[in-house]
C-alpha cells in the first residue's frame, strides 16, 4: 500500500482524532468512512438539500437563506 503525508491545521487534526471510534482505528479508516457532500444532480435533490439546511416543510426560501446556501456550497467546493 502506498502512503501520502499530509498537513492539517491543529483544529482539523482534533476533529479527525475525535472522529476515531477507538484508539486502534487508523486515520485512514476514519477518512474512508467519512461522508462527503455531493452536488445535487437534479432540482429535486437541490430542494431536498435546502430543506435539510433550513428545516422540513419549508415552501419558500428567503433571499438571505438562498445567499447562505450559496456560501455554504462555495465553501464545500473550496474544500474539495
């Protein structure tokens, strides 16, 4: 198996370490079971994501909520 060395900020390292299920679990295992946000492929998926972010049963989205959603999506793209 090949390995890569990466650098993490202290806060990111703490998050990764906290995500370990046991002291014997490797960081590789933690990363492999991580859930990564995938972009919506359909409008229905996009609406589901908005509902998840802003509450179930919403029938409208305010300009402020839409702006917040755009910022969150942009942050996810930068991290990818």
